[in-house]
């Protein structure tokens, strides 16, 4: 396990981010399971933080670009990439101390993760629809980035929706995830401004068969039938990664992320009888077995469930074989001023084409799901997540801005 | 390690909370260090969650009492105590399934912690000043619960301050802490209402010499010279626990908690040179050594520091030997609408008398601390934390309501 250096780099002892990153590059299965404190490989064909076994904690942030200068934005993406390569390897974002000749320069790292292990940190970047209206990028906007429709019951707040750029930082130590977001925000000073930010304290999905299925705040196991790392290239190419025929070329090997902040009215849910809760989900609460079956991973028999059961409505066979790689997190954002906890699920789902995957599934759910009585979608985002960074000379979005 | 049962209790298989709790009672040093997933003893002379080695995660919640019925409040405190004894032992708050004859009753446990270990969960209860204005408790209000003064620079928001009751839930798994608060709120339905709630993602203090000193979001080690479990009975009796001569009798063995939400203007801090940051704190950033010394735990020489250095202003020798047991947590509550993260320190400090300890220290800091340029106190609470629950027949506040 690589440890963050625990001393201040003195003036002059500059480490070259690229060289350090190369030295750390490892062969082996991309983004595979490791210890909870270990480093996850940053470089690869796909960005880490998608099929990477879901880490325990999330810090997600959306930014607005506040400059008109395309060169400044590109330079920031280069700087972000270099800092992310360092931080995911368990290093600092930059120097803690002053650089020779610049004693008044602020530190290049904010310091709160000193001494902490890499903690499986991944930093995943996405581009929002509004970015393509700027910087002459209009003709590069993917068709898949067409606006999501308004779904019945949506209560989306614009101020915590959309954005030009997003960062999904996941780690097994929340201090490491917060440190990553905060340092990227610091590097982006004058170029981007934080639009909204969401902490997730506990994962609600597994993205690897090596992980136990966690529970959402309704008390149910979530994402039992999620797309997973072990599903293999054929299935992941079909459902997850943008293929050459899909276009545009700069997105090949990338994926599309839908983010939805789903507030749960947990106080009402908590006054619902168990049998009713289980009928609404279509699974048992304790074991998580599909209705009429015994075990969590038993194949669901949809004919044994009410037509409005959540599992039935969301099942691929009800939605043209649409599958998602879900990577959501439980959140509690204080209380709502009405005596209730402001809690729920920050839903994150990756897919090859949101209009063929998330949209039909969410249409089914929004129309008929009995769960809607207990949830409110309050934030929505759609993000083009470009392919992985190929090596130290490459950077996030290099093909988009080429 | 005790594991939460992972199956639904069928109708009729009622477990008696008290009996289960007794069976789990263990001898040995109270609230001592154990594995991160283990259970912490609930019963004792003092409440757990004070000298207990600080767990990694926090969910703090303040409640308003919404009933005039004293008997209902006392019954809720009894029910809370029984549920807390179960949950801290790694059990559910109650039955997940229906009770025989009441198939429509909602579950007594919300389910999201099923299968998770105890995770060192502690649940600590405090009574706010406003509670003593109700239920005929005025003559039982401790002198130490006199209102805190307004400090220079305070920007306290009333809606996230005060409250009749508080719960501090700490655990090494945030899902376990959130589950505890949520189930106590559920049990309190109709009696109390959530006033505000605060998640803390990372501890900023050690309360045991067995723990490494963590870092706050300014990147500095915090609480190096904190009161700790190992300081021994004499020192803890002097600074932490209410003594028989202090009165009132119902508080003997208890302590007073001051809660302050301290927003940090981290974006401004991040543009301050390292040398200036270190001068402001009076410690080095990397090692955490007092100015002019080499190692974190070296005795500070205050004469080597500027008069306004944070460490010097807060030092016991500057404040009539006032010491605190600090148990604060880093937080990020999204962003502030101005492009900045809403981040900082949720300060929690236990003491024998806040007017002789927190107040003089905070007066020194509020008057002269250069750190004030970078922080805002936005929430304030003062809590009488009663002594521990003696056994299954006892409950939180039994002596207050006797």
C-alpha cells in the first residue's frame, strides 16, 4: 500500500507528477478488486470509478465554467488530470510547501489527507449538455446528450441540477474523497465554480460479484441484478461502453451518466407495514429474495408479482432489455425544516445510451411505481463521461478538444 | 463480534430487549478500545460516546419536544434507552416483522443496518436549556446551563441552534449511526420532531492515546492536547465529569456538551501561504509540532509563538487551566450557492462547567484569533448530558424526571 508522504516537501524538491505516475502504473485486470486502502489504476481504456468495485463513500460535485477562454479550460483539464493521477495513487495534489522563488504561493495541496492511504480513490469526470453550447463544441455534442424528458412527478430543482462539468470522487475514506474534490476545485479557481455538491455516506449498489449487496434507506437490498465488472466485455460493450458505431468518435470507450437525487420520505415509509413494503418492492426485506422465491439471487418470476412492483417495472424484460450499471449512494443532508430528515438515494447510473436505457426504465417507474408515494426526484444531471486517460501525456477530454 | 440478525423475526418470536441487553453486559474497563466493528458497552456510570475512543463517523440530531404530556416524554426516554441498548449491541431497534395480532403495525426497525456489525456505535443523549422551561423542570435546571454569551463575530442561525434534546450517534460505519438516529426519531413520532441534523464524515479529535491525531479541513492536526480516556480518573473528574459538590444531584457523573457548527471559508484559506497558515495555528502543518519544536507531542513553548497564535490563545495556561474533551467532526454540507463548498468542523466539546471552560477559551479565541478571518460559527448548542444508564431498569434522565 502506497502511503501519502507525511512530511512537507521543502522548497526545490519538486516531484514530476507524470514520472511518478508512470512508475506506479501496473499491469493486470483494469480497476479490479484490491484492499480497501489500496490504489486503483488511474490510466486505461475506460475511466476508473465505473466498473471499479463500488467504494463505500462518495463526493460528487457539479461545476459551472466561468471563463470564455477555451485555452484556460483545456489547461485546467490537463492540471486536473495530473493532480488526479497523483491523488488516486495516494500522493498529494501538489507541493504542500512553497516553491523556490515563490514563498508567498499558497500550498498546492490542502493537507487534510496527509498520512492517509489511497483508499481506492477514483476520480471520474463528465461533461454536461450545457458545456456543448460553449467553446464551439456544438457540433461535437453526442445525440445521446439530448435533454432527458420531464417525468411524471418530477420535482427537479434547477439550482442543484445540470452543470458544465462533474466530478465523481469515490473512496473508502470520505476524507480522501472530499480532499480530491476540494483540491480539484482549488486548481479550477477562476475557471470553474462549484454549482452543487453531494456527499454520499454509503454505497447502495455493488459493481462486482465480490461485494455483498448493500441496503438503501428504505431498508431493502438494492441493485441485486446490477451490471457488474465480471459480466465480461461482451455484455459491458452492449450496455455500458460507447461503441465506434454509436459516435461521436471522441466518446468511444466512454459512457453516459445519469445522476438523480432521490429524496425519500422515510418517515411515511417507516409507518408502512412490512408486507406492504415488500409488495411495493417485489422482494422480501430481510433476504432480498424476489417475490415467491427463496434467495436474493434467484431469478425473479415477474408473473408472481403485482404489475406495479418496483422490481417488475424496472426489469429489463419490461423495458426492451435495458440494463444499467448503478453506482448510487445513501445520503442524509440534515433536516428539511418540517421535522424530517432530508435523506435518500443519490442515484448514479452508467449506460451506453440514456435514451434507450435510463429513459424507458424511468418512464415505467414514474408512471406506475407505488414507490413514488415515498420518493421525490429533486436533482437531475446527464453527463458524457469520456474514455479513460491513456497515459501521462493524455488528459480528460483530449479527443473532445482536439 | 456480534452481528445483527439477518433474518426477519416471524410473528410471535418476541425478544425482550432488557433480557437481551443483560445477557450482553460485560465487565472490563468501561468504553475501552476494541475493534472498529465491535460493540461498546452501553451501561455504566457515564454515558458512552464521551471518553469512548472517537469513532470515525457522526450523526448528530437536535429535537424539539412537541407534546405537553410529561408521561409521554418519559415513556419515549424509556423506549429510546431500550432501543439504544439493543442497537449499540448490534441488534435491531425492534422487530422487523409484524407482531402477532397486529399485522398492520409498521416494522419496529427500519432495516438498513441489517447484517452490519455493531461498528462501535454509541448513542449519547443531552437535554437543552429550553427543555427546563417545560414539564415543571425549571428548579432542576443546572446553573451551568445558563445561556452561552454572544461571542464577537458569531453568526449563529437560530433554526440550526438550540433544541430540547440532542442525540450524538457515533460509529465507525455511517450507515449504523444514521440507522440509530432514524430509529430513535421513528420511536419519538408524536413526542419529538427533528429540529436540525448534522452528519460528520471524519473525526477531528482523538479521545484516546491509542489513536493517531486526525486532521481538520484546514489540513492541520487537531486536538493534539485533548483530554483523553487515559488521563485517569483524577484529571477527568476535575475537567470532565460533574461532581457531587457541583450539583444538581441528577447531573452527578454527567457532563456538559457544547456544540458549534464552524463553517470554514476553505477557498480563502487555500490561497494563504503555508508559512502564514502555520503562524496562525502556532504549529507546523506536516508534523503538527508546536512552533519552535520538532515533534507533535513536544510541550509547546508559548513564548515562541505570536500572541495571537491559535494554540497559544486556546492553551489552558491562557485560560485558567481550562481543558476540554473535544470530539468534533469534519463536515461538507453541499455548496453555498456562491460557488464554494459548505464545509467545516462540527465542534463538540465535553466539560464539567462550560462557563469555566468553553466560555473563557472561546472568549480568547473570538477576541484575537487570526483564524476568525477564515471561520464562521453558524450553530450553537448547550446540552446537559446526564450520567450513564445503570442497567436495563434505568433510563436516560431517570433522576431528572424522578
